[in-house]
C-alpha cells in the first residue's frame, strides 16, 4: 500500500469518526430534548393540587383557579360528575358552547348532552393516564386531549376528555364518560 493509499485510508477513517461522533451528538441532543419535553408535559398536565385530590374539598369548591392546568380542570369535572356533587361548578368547567350553545334550539340538546355526561359519570373513579395522553401528538397551547382511566366496578377503560383554552382559562369541550 502506497503513501497515497495510506493517506486516503486515514482520511476516510477520520471522516467516518467525525460522522459517527456527529451522529452520536445529535442522538444525545435529541434524547435530552425529548426527555425535557416529556418531563415538562408530564409536570404541566399532571399537576393537580393535593386539595383537589380530596373529594370532600371538591364538593365545597365555588370556583376554579384561573391558573388551573388542563389536567386539573379535567380532574375536577370528572370527579364532580363521579360524585354527582356541585353541578354548578361542573358547569363552570365546561366551555360556553357546551351549555349555552351558539345556535337557536341548541339549549335542549345541550342540556340533554350535559345531563347525560353527569349521569354516566356517577359512581365511576377517574385517574389521569399520562401514558395514553403522551401518545396524542395534536395537542397545542389552546387545545388538549387527555385520557383518564375510568373504573366503573366492572372494567377499566381509557376515556378521552378534550379541553380548550377559552378566554385564557382551560375548559372542557368534550367528555367521553
């Protein structure tokens, strides 16, 4: 092997080492970024104050904190429905379109829909399901789809709930009880 061949082999090896090192660095950055984003999403979505986990406390609440995150509002709506307590606060967790409507004749249909949610949730236990929620890639700063595990005594099913930011506050726009 001549000098030129040795030089070319050394250059090829050096280029290969640089490429491998760059690929490794990109993978490390990607992994770190993914971990950071998933951690931030988990923290933002799963934060529910200790008081909100106390179901008796939920019964006595009169309003929702304006800085409540989507998971907290979803938890509140689902658990108020589960206990069938504090219907007025439950209505406050819903978007205006859910209970006011935007078209003539909506009120009767919306009232039946909301009452159906309320009655169906009665007696179920709801627990946030971050592993299912992470699978949703369409969540934005103004619309979030979360999943809660619903225990009805006979089975456990993941139930979606969709929240939107309405006038700067998270509100429920759809529930699958």
